[in-house]
């Protein structure tokens, strides 16, 4: 691959290692030139405004003293700073717009949880409009319930908390293992179970829908959580099982029937009726999101990718999984990002001084060091064009309200659920996990693959040899980076980066673009 160099002088700090010390945060804010620094500081203030809005919500003070995970959100601005390191111009604005709206959505979930919680806000009327949903579930089966709220209570307790504070999940992992759950299970469902065992999940909602998400560990955790919901709190729970071989045609009728059963369960428990007008309006927004995402990926196929890294993954996951077309606000955010992507491509805007390699990121990413995707570019010139968790929905669904499309809608909702993140490639067979990787590598004009090797994910680990063999056949450089998802005690942040450093020095025989960030003193940082 030809090396692409930045044609524009990059204002501000060049050696980014000077920003770090051995404390919880960096020494100072990054200087990006006057214009970008002022924009960045304004967005920093906007983040604090979002957090202040949460503090004004019903039940906030009680929740702050009741739940261990609440204190993590004080570090939200620091998390966003990690995602914007080294960025200028359009790329900086894309990250802030995307992450700003993700922060806004998560803040809304926190407010909803505390308002509905029987221990804190205790707004029973509001709680009766809430349906508890799994963190990793596509909320497609709620697209036709405009008056109901998908309450994702696991987002602030696990998913978002570990992005913000690397140590947020350690206590709950220890609680789960003390309860008897094996230590080699995936930490994500283990943490979910640990939070439930610790009784640190909010108690709210008229009913709950659980899905068989990603693996056996998820189903184990769901069983523990469902028992507490039903036996202790009287919240009925529906188990929706999506087929594992989701690309097989003979499983689709069953998958559609599961969606019908989930909808019927929600109608029975809440008294709400399915609204086809609301559903097809949401379907239009889902299709728009799908078209936009593929256009962004088309730009990333060029020498000047614009929308990539942690924000691409988190924004798309929030849009598809948590929103799933139900919010009219996401299309407006998409439009803003699209304008910046086009402008950045025309201006040949780059994140760093030099792009040496084009990389597809595969496997399940470590939650507490997802900002490493930007570090790869700034330190070594390796651009993460896209990641496995972002390659979700490939086709558009029926969006016109006709009798035929009403029946097709159940299959479409099943398709959305089957292709949710953390599932669509780890299930579905060899074609989904292995073959599609090489299709994306060819499409994105990539010369390198970084494979996240999540120690607790048996589906990916079992294919290690196949990936190695096929990468050699194609002449693709393949770097394995091991981690334990959300437990920094197994592999620290620097231990994760060191695996990449060693590969670049020994296999690629290259020197870093910015040697000051090859090692960072952030193992004690949030």
C-alpha cells in the first residue's frame, strides 16, 4: 500500500505524550490551534451541560448514594477527551457530534432509570410505560409501540460505565465469581449477573424481554436476572430466542414467530397495541441509517477515510441497537455527520501526519481501551477503517404500509435482531465469521487485520488457526491482540498496546510516528 501523507500542516501539539502524567487525567488539554481548541472546549462544556441535566432528574440524589455505578459518570468528559486525541478539522467535529449524541442518549437512559426506579424516583405511571430490554438486544420488536420506553438499565451499569472507568466492572466480576460463576466465562454477562446478584440494577418496568444475545454465558446471566425480576420484584419476563444459524432460510419462519410472540407478550402486559404507522415510520429511519452507514464506509474505502474508530462503532451501535428507528432525532445527527464526511473527503482531512497501513478490526473489542483505535493511527500510522461490531445491517427492510409488508415486517424485525452487534458474526456459521472478513478487507482496500482475541469468547478463539492460514494465503498482515473484554487486571491497557507495538517493530520492521505515546502511563487512569 502507498503511504498517504498529510498535505496540511497540523497546528498545535505534535508529540502527544507530553500531555500525560501518572495521574487520573492528563496534564492539560491538547492545543489544536485556536479554532479547533475553542471548538473542543465548547464541546467539553456541552458535555458538562448534559451531565448537569442528569443531576436535575427525578431520583438523582437517591440514586447517587444508592448505586455504585453512578459515580463513574463524573469521568464522562475525560472519556470523550480520549476519543478526540490528535484530531483536527472535520474529524474532530465528527467525533464530537457522534459522541455528543451517544452521551446524550446514555444520559437519557440514566434519567429514565432513576425516574422509574422503585427505590429512587418511584414514578409508577412512568415505570408502567417501560419495558426492560437487554443491553445487547435490538429493540426492533418495540418499533410499533410509540408510547412505550425501551429501558436499557444495563447500559449505565456495565456498557457505558466500563467505557468511562476501566475499574467499574471489577467489583461485580468478583461478586459473580464468589456466587459460583466460573472465572473463564465472558466478563460481560458475568458482570450483568454480578450487578443483579449485588442488587445494583434499578427496579422498574411493567415487563421485561430478554434475548439469547451472543453466547451461553449471556443465557446463564439472563437466567439469574430473570429469577430476581420475576420472583422478587414481580416483573414478568419473556425469553426471545433468535436462531443461531441466522443465515439459513429454514430458520426464518421460527424467528418471525418469536417476534410475534414478543409483541403479543408486551401488548398483554402493558395494555398497549401495536401501531403499524409508527412501525413503518421507524423502518424508514432504519433504512436511512443503513444507507448512510454504507456511504460512510464507501468514503473509508478511499485514501482519506473520515468517520472511523471508536466513535464509528459506538455511534452506530447506539443508533441501531438502542434506537432502532424509534427516535426522529438520529436522522438529523446523521445529516450533520454526512456533511462533515463529504467536506473532510474533499479537503483530504487526515487524523495524523501519515497513513502507512489500512486496517480492518475484527473480533470483540476490549471495552476499557476502545480509544486504542485512534492511538494506532497516531502512533503507528495504522488506520482502523471499520470494525466487526459496526458491520451489522446489510440490506434495507420494507418501509411501505401494505398488507404484504405487514407480514414481511415480522421477518424484517427478526433479521434486525439476528444481526445485532456481538452476534451477527459470532453466530451464523463459518461464512459470517471468517469469509466475510476477507470480503470486507478486499472492499476496504486493507492490507492489515487487527484481530481482537477476547479470551472469554469461545466462538472466535476456536477459529484462530483458520484466520492465520487464510491471512497468509492472501498476503494480509494479521496481528493478534489479546484482552479480557472489561477486566483490566488480566491485560492492562499498556499490555494490550504492547502486543501491537511488538508486532509493528518485529514483523513490520517499522518505527512509530510518535514515539512519545508508544508507552503511556494510563494504567491507573479512569
